[in-house]
C-alpha cells in the first residue's frame, strides 16, 4: 500500500512529514531521511489503531 507524504521545513530546522490520506498522521525528523522513516512508522501505527477499532 502506498501513501502520498508531504514534507515541509519548520523554522527550527526540523522536517515535518504528513500523510494527508490519514487524518492526524504526522511525524518529523532532523532531516528528510529521518522524517520519512518516522512517517512510515506513524502510518503503520495509524493503520494498526484503525484496525483495532474495526475489530
């Protein structure tokens, strides 16, 4: 499964990663690579939590 991820820089230098398809699924990192690793983990957690609600 693939999701569109949006990255943007904050004033403090952190990179914020958001997954618009999953409300509230946001993470961050010190650079783009770390932000992408972290948003993948956030997406996995978001999907797991939704699965728990349905089951």
